[in-house]
């Protein structure tokens, strides 16, 4: 069980991250990626060959003017230089095109992978703010992961061959010239190591702030919030919160960027010194006739290219890698986050549900939400769970359904401990309607049928559950019946809260189940309609295990037994009549609500 504090996460160096990412890159487009690697190597070599071709051409031109060789030799080396240049330009165009083609495929694959991973996490992880930060950081890291792998591949397939060729070429001219490359490389590489550490820390600090400002942005402009926010005058309040968190985020980035840029400025001064050092040594070697005029001209012309490439690979590419290394680390941390364990197993046809000394605490909470709960729900029984807000009703339902695993004790279906089951097996025979139901922006038929996608949606099945939930597909709201799009954002319609609740209830009824739960789903439905729905629910629940969660005690008369929760503990268990005539929490709650009820009805509120 998480205690709200993340365990020490495994740290990877650049090469470990690279070898973990390469299979995803090549797996998405193996042929194109392989061709890209081969062409990239050729690209790097040909940039070096162009310098060699320049020397040969300049030396030939010098020899021709001295009358030592014929014109055809000069033309031959000119053609060689032109061929090398044209080949470089073609390979450069291909090198710029292929990554954008592969990027879409890889991005899609990584997106699928990250969502599949999130789906395998234990539901309790979404109550842990640390885990939510990890998920947020991983989403950013996923976007950087492909380009990280691509840049590393480019360094080894293009830049390394280029510098290897140029190093060999300069060493061949004069050994000391090759060593000057290190004067450029080492200080700049040191800068990027510092950048890596700075931006990794920045990402850790930024993630919770980023989640805050994204939430405040939603409060201002999303459809879920904007009506209430504007009506109650809360827009300015959320705008100020959004601005404050955005400024904080920008300040964090500014400080990190300023620190690394100042270090980079100092290192660039060293790099410029290396550049002039090579120029001096070239000039000195030419004056001493240690190199030819052609070699001097070729190297001089290539110095801009050499330092431009060096700056590109270290300051731009390695700098980008350093900047995003922390986000990629976070992406891999999510992929390696512990998953909900369990085996696929067929549940028995008929089973009791037993809670044996079950306790549960939310991540980071000091107080237990459920304390030492012990009871059995008999197969085919209709059970009501009641209590005041904060008494633990919803939490104990999540334990019963297996969404959460107990901190202590066990929940068993028959003889099977729910903590040993996979989520697929655990939820295979369960349906539920929660108070916070979803409003899917899809057609009416899909909104209902999504609860059981095992079989194609059939209209007769939809008609049955709509009747039971009080939903009329022929109402004016549904201009196209089951094909009505339920979203104004997609040229459809919007519905009232009561209509959406009926759809949610129909969705719960539609799913094939042995256990069904109604967790206070009728708040937006008038009391008379609620009475009818609960009566329908009682009819549907015959011979099946059913649980009703509510704070309206008039709704629970249909239950075989009632569990009363108070401060996370099971205060009472019994029938309505037993509990009503016992001096206890249920009788106290019922008397407090007595004015809401009318004799003989399930629940009527004025």
C-alpha cells in the first residue's frame, strides 16, 4: 500500500535510456529506421570526403598553374568535388525528411504504450498525488522520448563518422591538429552534463506546479466548470491562481535557463580560443611547408563546417538531450511503476462476499477511512449501505468491488481473495452506477452500450434498460433516437442532469452482472421518479447480489439488510425494522430525516 511518498526511483544514464528506447523506435518502423541509419552513416562520411575532395581539387589547380599536370586531371578532381557536394545535399535532404515520417508512428506507439500502462495501475494510485505527478511528467517525457532516441542515433551514425573522418584527416596532415578538436569538445560537453542535472531537477519541481495551472485553466474555460465559474464570479479568482502558478513555473524555468546559459557562455569562449588555435597552427604549418596550399584551403573552408557541426551536436542536440533527459527518465519511471497484480481466473457462479477485519487508509492520510470492517454479503442479497457524508460508504464499496485493496484484512469472493485476481477477472461480473458518472461525448446508443462491449449493441436490449431507468429515446431531446449525438461540441445536443443520470443508470443495467451497485446515482432525479427507479432496481436485482449506497434512508426499505457506517466503522447491521426499533445510529439518522418521508413510500422529499 502506498503511503503517499514515492519510493526512490531508479536512475538511468544516457546510454541506458537510449537502449531502452531503441526497440520502440525500430519496432514502429523497422525498415525505414534501418535505411535511415545506413544513409546517416554515408551522410557523415561524405561530409568528410568533401573536405578531402576540396584538397585534391585545390592541389590539382595549383599544380596545373605551375604546369605540372594537364587540365583533365583538374577537371577530374572538380567532378569528384561536385559529386561529393551533390551527394551530401541529397543525403542531407533525406536525413531531414525521414525522422518526421517515423516520428508519427513512434509517437502513436508510445501513446498506446503509456495508456496501456496507466490502465494496468492499481486504482488507488490515482489517489496518490505523487503518482499523479509521475503520470503528468511521463506524458511530457513521452513526447521527448522519440527525438531523444533519434538524436542519439544521429550522433553515432552521422556525427561520429564525420568527426572520425575529420580527425583522421587532420592527424594525417599534422597530428597536433587532430588534438585541437578536444579543445572544442571537452568544455562544451561539460556544459551539457551540467544542463542535464539542472533540467532534471527543474522537471521534478515543475510537475506539481504544472498540474495546478492546468487545473485552474480548466476551471476557467472547460465546459465542466465555466457556467458555475462565470455565474458565481469566480473567473477572476481562478485567473489569478492560474497566473500565479504560471509565473512560478516560468520563474523556475528562467532560473534554470539563466544558470546553464551563463556556464555555456564561459565554455564558448574556450571553444573560440580552440578555433583560433587551429587557424594559427594551419598558418604555421603552411609557412613551414608542412602542408600544401590545397590542404590549407580545404581545412580553412571546412573549419566553419567543423565548428558548426560541433556546435550543432553538442549545444543543440546534446543540449536538447540534456534538457529533456529528466522528462524521459520520468517516462521510463512510469513504465516501471508497480502494476496491480493478479491472475485471470473464472469467478464462481454463486458466491458470498466476505470482509474479514478490513481496514483501509488513503495515501498520505493519517486517519483510516475504513476501520476493522467484518461482515458477509450473501449471494442474491440486496444490501444497503447508509451513513452521513464522510462515514466511509463509498470507500467500503471500492473495497467490496476490489477497486482498492485493504491495508489490513481481506475481501473474498467465495474462497477467492480479491487481491489475487486480475482487474479483468475481478470486474467481469460487476456493474455499477456511481454518483460521479461519466458523460461520454458519443451517441446515445454508445453511451449506454459502452458498459458491455463484448457483444454488438442491440436495440431491443437498449429499449429494455431505458424502460427500467425511465429514459425515453423518443423524447424531443433525442431527435435521432439512439443515434443522437450527446455533445454540442460534435454538433449534437446537451441534456439535463436528470437525463444524464438516467443514461448512467441505463448503462449500469445494460452490463451483464452478478453484482450491481448503485452508489447514490439519483441526486438529480425527483423523489417520485427515484422511487420508481429503486423499485425497478429491486426487480432487476432478484437472484443477484445488489448494493445500494445512499444517505436517504427512505430509499433502503427494499434492502434485505442495512449496514450503517459511522466514522469509517460498521456501526450497525440489520433490517430496516430491526434497526429502526433499536437505539442506535440508524434510528437517529432516520428520525432526523423523518419529515422527508410519507407513509408507505420509499422516498419522498418536498
